[in-house]
């Protein structure tokens, strides 16, 4: 057997597992339930059909055409459009990872608290005159500096624990389903969150999602639930019969992923009453996952007729288990993501665009200077958001919206560049979109959905006169896009 044949080991079942493990996350379920309850299902289905499925096919064509390129989405954009668009688009993509670090470094302490105490106690943390948000901000800054220092020296062995965290997360999803089934059977199919006709599947009990603009802005949350589709674009060359394997695997994977989100949201409603559990003032987007699992553990004990003390113990146990898996996955991901996106961008783009010091690799083969610049920016953002005087619920709402918008923004470039990619006729084996006219129609359709979601997410806080949230929500793409534009023009002038 030839080496090229040995490499093509990805079959349809393997691809389906890759899609689900890359895309699905229970945190997206709990956040959807916290924002829209049952109504979140409609938007997750819509985003799956109108964004996830067509985007995956486009990313697969990109990956098939640029399978030998090492610059990731920069290579895709540069090979389809211009170097300037590629640089700005990839810089905005980098913003999504920078803001992910900002958010994760702050949420880490909720996870640690849930693991140690069985519930979120961070809102009661105070030290040296610092309030809860300020103290978490300081701890997050120290954590980012420590992770950057260790990763810059090549000390990233901790990344291996993320695989164990992933296995635990799969186990927790299985436990969630089994425990929910017990609760459903014991309660004879009566949900904790009542279903008042079909309106319950379209109207949110959350007062923040009552207006049309606010509801449409939830599209960003739904698109974020499927973020990461670009990571699947580079595997077509490792498939057996990619022209058939990828569409088949994508169809099955998309159905299972969307179905998992819908199933989990419905099951959440059987153990978690929105007004009694989610609408409490101490519940926010940072700790809602632990609140949901805590309630499920309590309801499981209640359904089995156990004592009140045992019910509380099960709630704390479920909370600690989901916190343990989340903490391990988060730590492993953090040690990788402080350097892989920035290194991929710098090493994959034109080296003449960067100052020499930024492109230099240290003895551990790490772009240490670029990593410390990134760390400084992350620390500044954490400090400004943490010390802006917001309540905990608003603090984590800002972090969530920042990451969601910044994650969705790069798809404007990737999807928008696809017709140009088609016109270039770059040779590639995997081809799905053969009609240029209908491809443009589809691209415009997906672009409108993504853009409307981003715009309305930024506009809604302005309508509510919450200018601080509006500023930070739009901060990532605008700030990084402007920096990229200025940086690129300066580099071009400097290099004639």
C-alpha cells in the first residue's frame, strides 16, 4: 500500500465524531437556556441549517485547495482575494482567540470555586478592598502572565490533561441524559419549565429577549455554538473518497450536533424551572452551567425519593464533576491557545509585514515577543472590563458578547471570499459548489444572517442605554480590524 493511501484513514464515522467533538459544547446548551429557554432550539436549528451546513462545505473546498499551505485561514483568504484582506480578516480572527483568553481566564475562577465548594462562591470573594469582579480580574491577569511565561518556555505538558477533560465531558453529557431520563420518567413527563403551547418554543421568558432586535441578536449565540467549522476544512485530503465521505459525514454530523443541542435544551426544561432557578440574581452566564447541573443532581435525588441532604449532595457532586472536566479542558486549551493562533498567523503570513522582533522564535521555538504583546493586551482588557463597576451578571454578559461577536466576525471574510475563490479556479479535488450564481445567492444569504446577528447584538445594548456593554461587544472586530488596517498600510509603505 502506498503512503498516500495509508494517509486516507478518515471514514464517515470518524468524520462524524470529529464534527461533534469539534463543534458541540454543553456550555452552549446552558447559555441558550439561560437566554431563551425552549425558544433557543429554533435558533440553533436555523443556524445549523443556514450557517453550519453551508459553511462546512465551503471550508472543505478551501481546505482541499490549500491543503499544503501552513497559514490556515490566512492562506485561504490570501489565495482567494488579496493579501490586505487576508491580513485584516486573519487579524480579526486572532481577536476572537485573544478575547477567548480574556473570558476564559476570568471564568476559570468560577470553575475552580464550583469544584472546591460545589457551587459558585466567587460573588462573595473580597480581598484588600477589591470587590468580586475586581479580584477575579486581578487573579485572571496573574493567571495569563503565568501561562504565557510557562508556554513561552515550551512548558506545555499540561495540555495533555485536556484530552482527559474531553473524555470527562463526554461522560458528563451521558450522565446528563441518563439523569434527565430518570427525572422525566419519575415525574411522568411533566417538565419543570411549563410548555404553554407552541409559543414556548418561540418566545423567551427572559425579559432581555422580548424585542425583535434582541431576539434576532441571539443568532450570534447560535452561530457561536457552531464555531470552529474552519478547523474541519483541512481534513479532506485525509479522507477515503472525499467527494462522498465529507457531504455524507457532514450531513450526519450536522443532524446529530443540532439534534444534541435540541435534545439537551428540552431535557434541561424537565429539571430546571426558568423563573425559580435561572432568573435568580446570583445566576449569570459565567456560572449557569454549574447551576443547571446542580439542579439536575438535586432533581435526580428527589425523583428517586432520597433525603433532602442526599439531594443536596448529588447536586454538589454533579457540579464538581462538570467543573472538574471543564477546568481540565480549559487549562489544557489555555496553554495551547496562548501561542498557536498568534504563531500560525505570524509564520503563515508574509514575514515582511512584521517587525523582526515579532517574528523571532526563542530557543523553545515559541514567538515569545509576540506572546508577551498579546499577554499585555489581554491583561489591559481584563483590567478595564473588571474594574468598570459592573455587577456580576453584566460582567459575564459583556465577556460572553465580546467572544461571540469576535468569533462570528471572521466568517464574514471567509464566507464572503468564497465566490472570489471560485473565480480563481484553484485546483482542488473536493468540489460541491459548481454553479457560480447560486453560490453567490447562498453566500449573500449566509452573510446577511451573520451580519444581522452581529449588528443587532451590538445595537441592542445601545437601545437599552447600556453603552458600556455596547462598546465592549463591538470592541474586538472594530479595534483589531483598525489595528490591522493601520499596521498593514504602515508595513507596505515601509517596504515600498
